[in-house]
């Protein structure tokens, strides 16, 4: 007999679940109960839904699956950083990272298996983009890190950054749906102000987010404010130029009044001259901005090398002199390949 393909129950909205129960001659509120189990309580099986009769649970089991992620391997760095290798229902693997500091725990989550883009300095770019993650797969990564934060650091997760594998805006709908669940009281109830979506800069989609009046924060992996340089390290910049990016970001700021953060690595021989710094200062002028200077983690072939301390110091001084907020981000989790740009399913 041909096996009936069961549906992923977490692809259903609360309304659809209520309708499903009604169509089975049951009460619609049963849909609310199941929805709560699936999202607020992150149930991995129908069996744990103890306020629902055995008969109903069997009926759910016959019709649906819960495609929960599985943390296959957890590695802990000497600095406390944790990297999870997360296995998806179709056996593909992504990575997510827990970054602890004195006062906060940040989850760095993935949005795609592999990546649609091809930044030259990034290990993920070497993996072919296999597929987008579903909203529940993104949500589950956050729940797994929240649990680890409570277990190892005695506190809940405080912040989320979409800086893991993938370009979040190339998986726009699912990322926004996942954020909806993370921030909704029916999910984790986290404030959107604690969530940052980090993009390489897809102008059209930045404008769309502004139009949708999203409440989370925006970060842009800039790395150069000179088109020629940026295109050489982030080839898609040939299509989405800095002028288009800037126009989209101006639009974003007008609509949201939310400061923009630029992620920026200074590489030796690539963007470590005065001309590069001046271009960055100029790029930052149109809206309140913050620059995160991130320490680079070499990914093996040595084409990209972190610039000297002197070059980085000159960046800091010049940005500060021009009234631009700048922070220096030391890399975390280097010993387990969990640092920025290093996620490549190596473990
Ligand atoms: S840096 Fe981000 S956008 Fe660029 S290839 Fe890596 S994962 Fe994709």
C-alpha cells in the first residue's frame, strides 16, 4: 500500500489548525491547544500533549509530522562559545552559535543551507545553496540556544542575530515568519529590539522591510564603501551597487528612524588605506550609523588577512573624530570554527 505523505503540522497557522479540528467534528479550541504545544512548549512529539485525548493524538500522528531539528553535535569553545551542528528533517545540516558575554547571551542563527551569495572571504559561500530554512527550523535553532543558555549560563537567551549561514533577505518570507513567532507571546515573546537581521544588502528587500514597518534592527555587511573594492570581495555588489544600497538605507531610516549598523572587517591590502576609511565615513553620513569593526578569522587559503592593529586603530580614530559610533568586536569561538564567516559544516 502506498504510504500517505504526512503534512508538516507546523506549516499550519493557528486558524488552519482550528479549521482542521472543526473539519474533524471536534472543537476549534483544540487547535489552540495543539498550537501552544507546538510553539510555546516546543513539543517534539504528539505523545507529550497530555491535555489532549489519546485518540486525538493518534489521529494527529496519522495525519501529520513534527519536523523538529536535532542538535547533532555541540562543541564548546574555551571562551564559552557553543556551536551547534543542527540536523534538519531531510538530513541537511546547518550551524548556529551561542555567544556568551558577561551580561548577555546572543544566538547567531542560520537562515539558509549554504548561501545564495558568494562573498570571497566567507566559508559558507563555498557550500552550494541547497535550500531555504523553514520558519520552524529557524525558530528551533533559537529554542535550542535558549535551552543551552539556561542550562550552562543560568539565564535565558537575550539577543538574536541573523548572521549564521545564508543571506536572510534571500529567504525573506520565512525569516520574517520566524521572527513573528519568536516575538509573539504565542512563541518566545522576545522583544524585536533584541533581534538583528544582518544582510549583505539587497536594496529592494531593505525597502520592503521598511514598508512593512518591522521593529527589529538592521545590520549591513559593508566591508567597503568603494564599489570596485566591494565588488571584488562581494561579487553581487556589481548588481546591487553601493548607490542602490545607500538609497535603500536612506529609505529605511526615513521610515523606521532606526540606526543602521555596518559590519566591517579590515583586511590587509584590500581596504586598509585612508581612501577606504574616508569612503566609509562618507557612506555613514546620511543616517545615524554605527560601525562594528570585526576581527577576521582566516578560513584556510590565506587570501584574506586581518589588517594590522595600526590600520584598525586609524579606522577607529577617524570614525570617532567624525562622530560615528564604532565598536571593536573580538572574535569568539575561533577554536571551534564558530566565528563570523567560518560556518561551513566542517565538524
Ligand atoms: S558572508 Fe553571508 S551573505 Fe556572504 S556568502 Fe557568507 S553567508 Fe552568504
